[in-house]
């Protein structure tokens, strides 16, 4: 029995809740994974999992074995990665998930820099505003924008991203420049955003001198942040989005900030990863590079 391979099958089965998913993520036939799991239980002399057609659950012994053996495997993987890095650079695959506008407007344009620094690291980039299951889908880390719900994930906040209100010069030339939030309802088209996971619409928010105004943007809406920005760029109306994702458009003059004397608020940009496994060296250098890049990006002035 290859005990190390069997241990990986066991840990991944617990984390994904499915032997089928565990086998797929490990690139192993399900029959082989099932055999390895059975051999591991026979070797230990006790059951690790209670399996049914719908789910798997840990036995009492399995729960203790998962915690202790999982920590040992994580340490072993960390040692191997550290030594491999010293011996000739990092290699292998990382699976990252990033919300749409950040992926398209910030991360992808900068990826060449990461690839130059770490040419042997393969990057599988998931792009979506809809949250994914890190464990269930084999994702190493995610980059998300917004306040985080209570979670078992470890979160590292990089910075607060300012929300701004903007429109294209062509739109403003045709419709005029709004001077008050109320004027958006009277003679302007508003471009809104709604959650890809819940369908909940996010109102445009304005604050000044203790006054707070919420406006529902009903004229046009998108559940993809890149799509919303493209609607604004194409002169369809006024919208609120995040400074980091439209900074280059403001600098080029493709977008213009409006109602800038009203505060639209801010939200954190965070990296999240599972707590159960030590971050391998590949993921660690990606996160460090991303933080470095985003902090540099935020230092750049944005002109409108």
C-alpha cells in the first residue's frame, strides 16, 4: 500500500465530501481511490469514514486521524516545496478564483510580470463574481471584493477599494453632468449591479454632511462587474463601481468621475484560503506578488 497516496485520498474525500470529487481532483480513477481508502482503513484497523450513496462522514477515530495526519501531510508538503524552491525555482499548478472586473482589468494585464518571475508555475484562473467552494472545487485561493460573511476561511485584507460614480464623456455630453444624486432619477440613465449568487440589487450610495441617499439603478443592470463597467464605458448611463477597476479608464479620459463631492463608500479587497492545509510555496508567492502589485497599483494617481 502507498500510504501517502492513500492519506491524500482520505484527506481530499473529507474536504470535498465526495470520493468521486476527491479522485477527480487527484487525477486518480475512482476505483483506485476507493481501493486505497479501504487499504488505509485495513492498515489502521478502524473505520475512518461512514459512506452512503449521498455523503461521507467521519467516524470518531477518523476525525482525530484527519486532524493529526492532515497537519503532518501539510508540514511535509511545505518542507518539500521549500527545499524544491531552494534547489531551482517553483513549479506546478495553482488554481485561483478572482472576481470579474479585477481579473480582466487588473490581474490579467499584470500576469506577464508574474510569469516572468515564476515561469514554471501554471496558473489556472477562474473568473466570476459568483463565490466558489474552495475545497469542493479544488481552488487554492480566491480574491474577493466586499465585506466578508463569517467563514471558516482565512482572509487577508489587502486594502480598501473606493467606490466612485462615473460616466463616459459622450454620455455626459448628451445628458449633462449630474449635480445632485436626486438628478439621477430625474433625467439620467443609471447602470446598476446585482449579485450573481443571490440576485440582490446593490443600490447606488451617496453620503455628505451626515445625509445618506440610496438610489436604485433600474434602467440597466448586470450581475458581472466587467459587464457593468463596459455598459458605463459604452455611454449607456451613470454607474458606481470601484476605483481600482476603472483607474486606467479615468486616466485615459474614457470615463469621468461625477458627484465627486458625495462619498460612495468603500469595500475591502481580500485574499481567502482554506485553514486546514498549509499554503504551499506556489500559492504563497502568488499571494505575495498579488499584494505587492495591488499596493503599487493603489499608489498610482487616477486622473479624470
